[in-house]
C-alpha cells in the first residue's frame, strides 16, 4: 500500500525549510481549522516560534517553543512522515539557548539559534494518522 503525505504538509515543509516560516504556518491553517489536527497545531506553533526568531523576539520564541513542545509530545517518535523526536530535540536546544541568553539585546536571533530543517520520509508514516483520511 502506498500512502501519500498530505500536500499541505509537503508545502509546509518546503516553505519552512526555505525559512518562510510565516508562509509555512499559513499553509497549515486551513487544514488545521477543518480537521482540528493537534499535530498540525503543533507544527503551526513551531513555525510561529521561528517567525519570532526572525523578528528578534526572545519572549515569543520561548513561549511558542514551549507550546509546540506540549502539543507535539504525544506524536513521538514520528508522525505523518515527520521525525517528531528530532523536531522536539531541536526545539529543546533552541529553547535552552534562548533561556541562557535571556535579556540579551540581540536583534539577530537567527545567528544564535540553530537553523531547523524538516524532512518528510514515508517510512515514518504510521498509516493510521487522521490527517491521511481527511483528503486535503
């Protein structure tokens, strides 16, 4: 059986990996509102954290990373082709970096935080993800 990764998720990852975090977040808004996917909500929060990185807002970065971590925890180790363990490990490093530099007057957080990269892989699909049945 061949399972296709939802097109909105593919577009999200493509935009996210090109540092178009706001745009990636927007791509998942409609599918999230339609299906109320907790997984999509977690990815939206994660992308939102990186919007705050680009804007130089450490409080926003930390708040969104914490929300994303809570939202995505239930999807470990992988879900819908995404390595959730790796994503959460990256989020933890980023959050720790922000907390260690709290109060710093940096405007370029992108230079301090590791750049995230997401990768979709078919072998990480469980096959029972609700988003697969929603037929975006």
